[in-house]
């Protein structure tokens, strides 16, 4: 049976590509793999906008396979949305960090907004760690997490505890 085999990239629609590059590249430290203005009918068909002029940048979190694509759709009608986290259809991206409080202080000093100051999770996979939701220039939530385990590791711990009767 055919199956999804691994993640390829995350894509975010942005209002202003240069402004978003200023956030993801210059502030968060992603590296630009390439930027382009792909002019191909198949792309406009794929995204459902026959007249779109798409300006894009593909970035990578250094030292990882995590790829982020920023897309600035031009020559089409665009409507700003309410990016509040609870609204259906919105999304967030999340990244591990090694020292959230120090990084957060640096980011705030550089003008980055957040939903709240960092919090300490009291339950679940991130219990005892630190987490914060930043807000990118388009209102997209970017979660930073300092924790000792991944979701998969947490699930394995829960499964092992259940198997042992704990």
C-alpha cells in the first residue's frame, strides 16, 4: 500500500516575503537555501490560483532537515485572517531550543512579540520544561520548546508504563 514516508517541508503564506525573511532568517537564524519566483503553470494549477505571481524562499534550520518555505502570493486577492491560535484553519510551527529563557530575552530585546512570557508545563510530554508562543510578522504562532523528550519518547514512556501496570 502506498504511504507517506517522511516530512518534506512546512509552508507559510506571508504578506511580505522580505519582512518574513527578516524574522525567520535574521532573527530566528534559519538559513536561506534559495529564493525564487517560480513561473510555471503547474505551480499555479497546484495552488489553485491561475494568475498568481508567487515569490518564495526556502529556508532550513541549521544542522537539521527541517525546511520552511515562505510564500508571498502576488497578483491575487488576499484577505488577512484572524490568526488567533484557537481559530480553525490556523496553525503553528514548533522548534526545540536549548535555553529558552536566554533566547526569549534576546528575541524580546530585538522586538519579537509573544503571546505570553515563557511558561513551565506542569503535565504531559513537556512537563518541567519551558515553552513560549512567539508571533511572527503575519501573526503566525512559532512555538519554542525546551524539553527533555520528544512526543515519540513521551508516547513510548506511556506505553511502557501501561504495559508494566503503572
